[in-house]
């Protein structure tokens, strides 16, 4: 049995900034996730929290500039074809844990789901707590 020690637990507010039907204003979810979990696990929590049913490619951006691949963490499926049209490759979201991102309270980063419809989200770090996480994470 794995014994979990104190670790970072991130409380995130994920707000829908805009969608293909100009939806978004006032739509948000609260998610708690451990620092040793990956961006893929955060994606799955967002996918569930927003009642999505069909998988698409997605990316997390650590800056507002969606053209800066050095600040992008993309869906692992993005790398399956082995080509990248725009030159610099983003990083694989399945290989980075939240603790490795240097997040701090009030930091905002961005999540885009479905490159065709461009569901854009703003993810804000509300708090980072060092605690004994009990139960399953992520939590919505």
C-alpha cells in the first residue's frame, strides 16, 4: 500500500473563456489536483467537469501566446503522426506534472480543447496547499 506524504494540492478555477457558440461568460468549474499528477490528468478532469463526450486534441499554454510552442503542452495524441507543421514542437502533456510548472497562487494559464471549435479556458491557481491528500484526485 502506497503511503502518501504531504504534497502540493492545487485548487484551480477553470473558466470557459469562449466557445464556438460564443458561450463562456460565467461558466466555470473548481478542480483540485495533486502536484504529482500530469496535465493529461488535469485535461481528463476538465473534460468530465464540462460534460464533454467526444475526445479531441487539446493544449495547455503557459502564456497567452498560442503560437509560442515553447510554452505549450499538447495532448499525447498530437505526437502520434510525428510531424509538426509549425517548426518547434510543443511538449507532451503526459510527461509533465503540475509541480514541475512553477505555478503559484493567482497564476493563470490557458487550455484549448478541440482545435477546430477552439473551446478556450482560463485556468487560475487559487491556492496551493501542502497537505495529506485523502481520497481520489483530481476532484471536481
